[in-house]
C-alpha cells in the first residue's frame, strides 16, 4: 500500500496542491507522507484516495506544513 502512494499528487479539501509524495516514512504514531517540498503529513490525515488518478486529499490542521 505504501509504495502505491509514492508519486501521488496531494491536495487539501479546498483543492490547493500541497505537493507530490516522494516517500512514505514509518512512524510509530502514523506513517508520514514525505512531500517533494519537504513537508511531512501523517497518513491518518488522508481523507480520500483515487488510485487511478494518483491523487490524495488530506485534511490537515492549519499550520502543519509550516512546522516542517
């Protein structure tokens, strides 16, 4: 499943593109999506996945990507 996420385009619920998944890093609390811009998004924030289109929709707390 993790390897299928690499290369997926990640957007938030408003349609704003956040980046492309470069890797998925194991983490005890929740595996992390590593975005091409360096951002880290816990996998638990993924709300939708379209495997055919290669897209993920995430619902992240405001400011999360400002921390990375």
